[in-house]
């Protein structure tokens, strides 16, 4: 094993560990861990045995193992891009729903304040009856 292979394996393990620890989403944590372990195992295997990767590439009709890695990387990046766009759309929808809810609450609050401004006697009587409690 060369020094570069050792450093590359360490980088892959560290990157996978950080990705699993700091990415949000409790629902899919087990799935993330499984994929991280599989990724690390495949990456370490490809680093230690690059000729096997070339043999796998030849099996699929691809000339070199590096080309196979490039194609897999392109597919992974497209998948990541689609997942990111979908997550952003869900987040934008949540923000829109929250903004609507806040706007409705503010409108109701202002409506109640405006009624009290128009008829201060009724507002004062209502406040007094709330302070006195229920009448028996």
C-alpha cells in the first residue's frame, strides 16, 4: 500500500463519518449509515485493488476503471442535485405556509385591536367582566 492510498482511505473514512454525523434528518439516519459504510467499503476496495475496478469496467463494456468511476460520479451528482432541489422546494413550501399563518394571525390581532379602538366603552366593559370573573 502506498502513502497516497493510505491518505485517500483516511479521507474517505473521515468524509463519510462527517456526512453521517452532521447531515440533518433523523428519519433516514440508519439508511445514511448503511450507505456510508457501503461507500467506504467500496472506496477502500477500489483504492487497494484498482485492477479489479478495471475488470468490472470491462465487464460493463467500459475501457478503464477511471471512466467507470467518472460515470458513477456523474450519476451520483445528478441524484444529489435532484434531491437538493426537492428538499429546497419542500422547505420553500413550509416557509410559505408559515408566512400565511403569521399573516392571518396578525390580521386577526389587528381586527380585534381596531374593534376596541372604535368602541372603547364596550372594550372596557369586556375587560372588567373578564377581571371580575363569572357572575353568579
